């Protein structure tokens, strides 16, 4: 059973803390919250928690009338670490670019974008817009190559001894054992790896001493460089590239082709931007990792470590069915193809950051939607718990207003069944859906969009072909001839009631009622009034109908299936 959202609201608690801290550190200025994303490949649903956690807090602060900036630092000046598996238009020839800045790597073949980083940023930006996430994007390539951080870099080099002393406290300590979380498939394990930044080295420390800065090579553009000397007064820096052998001497006060190492870069940015709140993943939050060490290094830059909850793993349900050509780990765009943004927002809003959860790409999505619709009904009638109301409110809109929604949100499982049976024929889909409630017939599929489109996309992309519903063209005469007297009577009772019960509710009453009537009970009898054998009789009857209609034991809910097939065809297939 799904764990209920706590009555206490984690978003409000963090908003209280962040507002108080911001007023202490920067009174009268906008509150600053931050996220960091590396566009080193498809930005997946685990990375989305890096954005959604501060977004929800920032949005609550906006709702209270405060000015707030949500910064997303695009770590597009990070090194290209590896060729991601399964990315269309990319092969092992991209390995020659390993070590270059992400913005210097060509985009995948066929991309409309100028480089690797912009290609993967674009998909995420589009998804964030659909999710209603308001943010200020900062390209770290632009920041570094334009000299924005020059003073911070020179300051770090002047204080390299202090930085080295902090880092030295952790270098000799054994890394803590990685906490293993149960992962259902390879895609989840890949999602657990994080961006890779957490494992980066913390600066070169050779015969010339420790340096927290890495130049990109002036010849091959790679960061496989070693600083061999540096003069604080003149800022003259010499380096050698171990990849191509190139050597160069530059003045760091004028040089913009390099960056601070990760464990120094991150706290530098906290101080530079005045960040009050920024969460971090497990890979950045263990003892000796970048978030912990950064809490000490940030003081060198005159800043404070932000309030930073650790966020837990986001699992995936049903990924094994996804094609490997999709890039392995699903992205927000993959999720938004099959679910409305409100549902995706809710999955992140209802759990505290340190609670893991799963996003469903399999049959579980139907149960999630049922849970969501029940919550909507409880919120509407005032019976929902306060914490559930808070999570729902944050899911359906932001301080700027409600997100676009489906005007007539019919059950997702019903829409999926109709999309499955009609196989893209919109006129048939409209006919079936308009018969669900004859008193309020659907006038257009637009009334059930975008939910209908999401359900149709789920059927087409995540339901295996052998589980799709194909209605028989002709009756199964062999099976019809073999029916015993009781089975034949059950089919006759159903046929006799079709015309009178031709609606979703009516057919539900009819198909569940036939075994009751056969056993001598009223069709209206409740489960409490019936012996346990009735459930067995119902299952047997349902299996018979599925065999007669679609040739297998199971299928979409029978009332929906009957409506979809149409009364005349049902009568034909059931032998009338």
C-alpha cells in the first residue's frame, strides 16, 4: 500500500528555514536557491530531483510574496568523461573528445544544436517548461571563458595552501562503503552513478605543489594537464599536457581557458551567487565528499555552505521494456510523454527529499493515476489530509498559476484501454468514450486531452506487442460449440442485458451481476451478502468472455472492452 504523505509539509519547513537564513545573510535581497546539472548525456529522472527539490521550495517562497531566484548552473564546462551507451547518432569515435569541455564536443549526428552540451540542455529546458519550473540558467562555459570568475580563481590560487590543508584531512580517509539500494535493472544502476563529478580529482599535487585549477590544453583542448609552476605576483602559470605533450605559459590574470577543480568550484559558486539552499545527491553528501568538504572551503571565499538536504535515489518501474536505443535511463521528456506534468510533479512533491520513490513506465502507472484521481476527489470534497492537500496543490500549479490540465479527466486505465483497442482510429475512440456516460456524452477528444494522448503514447511505447489487444474478426465457433450448459447460460444472460445496460456503469453492473444471478442471488447483492465461490465464478466468466472476444485469458476491463467492440460485433462474437 502506498505510503501517505505526512501531515507535516516538508516544503513549508524548508521554506521557513531558507527565508530565515536569507534574511540573516542578505536582508532585503532575493532569496537564492540553486541546482546544478551536467549535460554530459541524457539528463535523467534522478537528476530531475536536483531541480524539483529547490523548485518546490522556491515556489513556496514566491507564494508567500518573497522575491526568489532559482539558479540552474549548467555544468557545460565540465570535461566529457565517457561516451554514453545508447545515444542515437553517437558511436565510439566520440571517444576522441574525452577530456574536452562539453561545449567543445560535437552534438550527436543529426542534432540541430551546435554542441554536445546544448543538445542535452535543450531537451531538459523543454521539459522544465512543461513542468512549470521557473529558473535562471547559468552556463559555466560562459562564466569561465568570459572571465567572470577571474578574481575567484586568483583568490583560490593565492589560498591554495589553505585549500590543500582542508582537502588533506580527507584524502587519507577510506571512502565509506556505498549504500546499496535495490535496483530492478541496469538502467536504475546507471541512474545511481550520478554525474561523475563527485569522483573527480581535487587538484594536481606534484613536485611543484598543489593547484586547485586545471587549464584546458591550448592544442588538443583536453584537461589532461598538469600545472608545473605558478607565480602569485605575476600570475604566470605554466602547464604541460600529458595527452599531446603541449606546454604553455600564460598569465592567469588574462587567461580564460580552464576552471577550478570541482571541490573548489562548487563552494566558490555558493559564495559568488549567495546561495542559501541547494540539495545534493548521495554521491556528493557522504563524509569527505564535495558537499561536506565544500562547507569548509566556502569560507575561504567569504561565504557559507547552503542549507542542503541530501536527496535519495529515484527508481524506475518497467524500464526493462524500454528500447535500449532510447539511451538507457529515462528522461523527464520520456515521463512527460506518458504522464501529465501534474502527476510527475506530485511524485516529487509528496516525498521528502531523503525518501526514495519509483516512477512507473509499466502497468503501475495505471494504479498511480487511480491514486492521483482519488486524491483529487478528496481535495475537492474537503476530506484530504493537510499534507496531501499541500502536495496536490504544489503539483497542479505554481505561484504563477495552474498548469494546463485535462478538462474532463477520465480514468487513465480506461483511456489506455480505448487507445489500445482502437489502434489510432480517433473516430472509434470518440464513439467509445462518448458511450461511457450516455447522459454526458463526450463531444470531442479534446475534452480528454492531453491525458488521452499520454495514455495512447504509453500503450504504443511501453506495452509489449504480445500484450496488446486484438479483437477477433470471427467468432470462435469451436469454443462456442464446446460450452457446457452453465457457460452457455452465462453468455445468454449477458447478451439479453446488453441493450439495457449499454454504458460503462451499466455494463460493469451487468458483467459482475451475471454470475450472481446464475447462483440465485440478486445482481445488486454486495460482496458481504455473497459466498466466496461467487468470486471464482466471476473470474471464470470473465476469462470465457476474454477468450471469445480477444482470444486470451485477460485484457482491458471488460465493460470498456465491450463498449469498444460495439454492441453488434459483441453479439456476433458471442454467437448470437
